[in-house]
């Protein structure tokens, strides 16, 4: 029983590289209320007393500082609990080297019946990722393919671990079960619309909702059924990965509930939805962003009579002032109401976009967030394209939903015909979420203009990493007024989803898949300059790969022109996993 030691965790979180060259990592753990705080050590040194993030009736959530110095070459760092307690390892890249990154999304089920669709075990994709990360955790008889052999020689034979960061692009947890597990909410689903909108949330129900959001993380991220930490046989699950690879997390709709942001304005503003969002936000702040619950300011609607209420407009938050007392705070962008943030690490920069806090049917991000993002883009470093080095050669933009994806207005009608347009599970709501939806087309154009502008100014490549859609896919956004030899004007879209959620295998989903592949062949003209085009998936004669999967991003050492960014999907098959590679060449 893993909970013999912790109620949840350890979950590692990357906090950036400090001015003094510290690779900043924290670990979230939960302990029973009243229990002594575990004594952690890292890199042979005792950790300082943990920061208390949350106190509940039965547990306390803690955050430990595991930061350690970057050295000239990468290394593996050990951390653990006291003498004889469980021990783990994570990798620290050498100074000014690019981190090797794994990307996942959709870590759960929107509907428990989805488990019956799986051909292989629920955690088979997690097991593959962990086995590629850490040779010591592989099951007996594990067989390597030719692609893995290449990494074996350059990483594992040197005693290193493959990944420095684990990018988690949304739906780290599925809260859709709240509609079934809380009886008043189950009753609410069956009400007439006018009664739903008029529904009042009692103090008792709000307490239930709060308890559900804060309690589900422990049961999903460290279930009672797994073997205890320190057992000779690892579980090869989500918990094993998050305890060994520092995470970078951003939420999507299921971290709140399915379709949040894509309902009508009246439904979005109803009392029940607002209460649920408030507590989902607090739980996300504690468990995924690893901040103290009392440090989270409320969001306040902008009080202006001349502004439409169709889209949420909130007062900006000066995050650097608000979090100045927390030395390990995430670098949240100032003067935005949401949680977008970014990192510069050697020749790679990573922007993590919050596409949920201000979401509506006709808005992805508010005006203040757009301004904050563009200000951050202007901080990307220039210089010589060397590795190791500090010039940004590749920007990875984490967008929970794909920017390049088939435009499927017809599919909304198809899915609604199959009765899937409801609060519990709606692929139609997912389509309304997409950047490619007509209501978001203007913002998609603004995003592409912002990214191509900075790509030209800094002479760098931009790649977009996304999940959400339960398939693997590859696309391209490009300027048709720029010749192909000027590749800074070509933005690659890498879509990877899901690590647990099944792909499109139901009857209606197979029809949807056929429609996806048919529509994907059509180039989308955004304006006279910008186009979006889906590409045939590498090594697969279709545009969309219907398989569970995960994705790796790794820079090579490059030459005088710069470095290539290699993207490698590992896609689940009935008998194992297939490799699908794509390279993003240096900017020119």
C-alpha cells in the first residue's frame, strides 16, 4: 500500500533555473494529519523543512525543495526519505544544455466504461515511457527495438536517465466523475435547463464539492491498489513517472470538468458552475502548480458597463508581487488573471499557455494574457546558435488543444446526432474548444502572427505541443508568402494524446475518425498569408494515428547552423509500441 507512507506523491515539479545556476525542483507529498513530516534528503544533503501547501481534516500537503546545482555535464541526483526509506532519482542537464523532454496528456478516463475499450492494461503507455526513461525499472525480459538502442548507447550506458522534464499538457486528472459521485449533481444533470440555471448551491453541497476536488488527486495519483514505495517491483504507472521526472503541468477542461468554457454564457455563469470552477482552481493551484492555497488570489470580473459579458474579463493579477515571499514560485506572467508561464533553458524555451482560465465559446485568452504573452516572447534570447548555449534556437509552445487540426464543423452535428452533446462526455464540446473552430479563428490568426513574428526576429523555430484529441497527429502552420527555404515561417504542430485515455475505437468514434482523415487533407487558409495543413503521420499512411501514445522532444548537438529538434512519438500497438520520428531543422 503506497499510502502507508504518503497520501499522495512524491510529485516533482520543475521551477526553472535560478540566477545562481540551481536546477530548481520541488516535491509535493501528502501525509496524514498530525503525522510527523518526513525527513527528505537530496544530493546527499538534508532538505529544509517543507512548506505547507494545504491542511485538510485528514491530511497535510507539503512541498519540499530538491533544488541542486547544475554542473558542466549532466548527472543523476538521488533523493529520498531518511535512512532506509524509499529513494528515487531525477536527471539534471549540464549547464546551458537543452533538457530532454517527454510530453503526455489525457491521464485518465472521461467515462469509466472507457476502460473496457482498452486492449492492453490501463498503464501500458506509462510503463513504456518509464522503461524508456530509466533502464533500472524495466521489467524482466524487456526487449529493445532499434530506435531504443540508439538512446541506450548515448544515455543509459553512461548511467543517465533519458528525460529531464515531463510536460503534462492537460487532463492530468478527470473530474467528470463528480457528476455521478455527488448525488445532488447527478440530480442536477437531469433537470430542465431553467432549473439548472436557477439551482442554488447550499453550504453543505459546496463543502462536498470542495472535498471532492481536493480529495480526488490522492486517489487518482496514488491509488490504494498500487504496491508500496520501496517495493522491489515498480508499478510503472503515473506515480512512478511523476516521482522521477520533474513535471511541467497546465490544466485543460477535464481538470475542471468536461467542456468547461464551451457552454453557453448563461450556463458558464450559473452558480453551480462557478462554485465548481472555484474549487477546481484551488485544487489545481495546490496539486499541479504546487503553491500554498492561501497564496491564491480570487479572480474578479472587470466591472465595466461598456464591456460585453459574453466573454469573461478579469482584473489582471501582479503575480510577481503577490508571490514575492515564495522563492520557489512558478514564473507566472505578470498582469494576467490566469496561470501562463515560461522558461528559458539553454537553447530551448518553453511557453506554457493557460487556455482555460478565461475560456468561453468565443474567447481562448483575454486581452491582458495576450499582452503578457507577447511581452514574454520578447525576452527570448538572441546570440550564436551553439549547444550548449543560451540563444533560443527552438521555442516549444504548449497549447492544450491543437492549433493545427482538421476543421470539423460538420462533425459537431454528427456527434450531436449520436447523443453526445451533454455535460458528462462531449466530443462536440471538444470541437468547440479547438483553435480551428470558427469562433476562435481570429485568435488563432493572432497566435500564428505572434509566433512567426518572434521566429523571424530571433531567427528560431517554433513547435507547438498539444493533446486533448485522443490521437497522435502532425501538422504545419506556415506563411505562404515566404519561400520554403526560410523555414522560420513554418511552425510544426505535434499532437500527442492520450497516455491513459483510449483512442477513437467506438462505433461513432470510428465514423468520426474517417471524417477526420477525410477532412485533414484540406488546406486551411486563415488569411492571405497564413495556412494550416495536416501532414501524413510519419510512418503511417493516414493523417491521424488512432492509438494511445506519448511524445519525446530532444535536441541534437547540431553544427555551425544550429541544432535539430527531434520529435519521437511512441504509439501503442496490440503487441508493443511503434516509433514515429520527425525533425525540426535549425532556423534559416
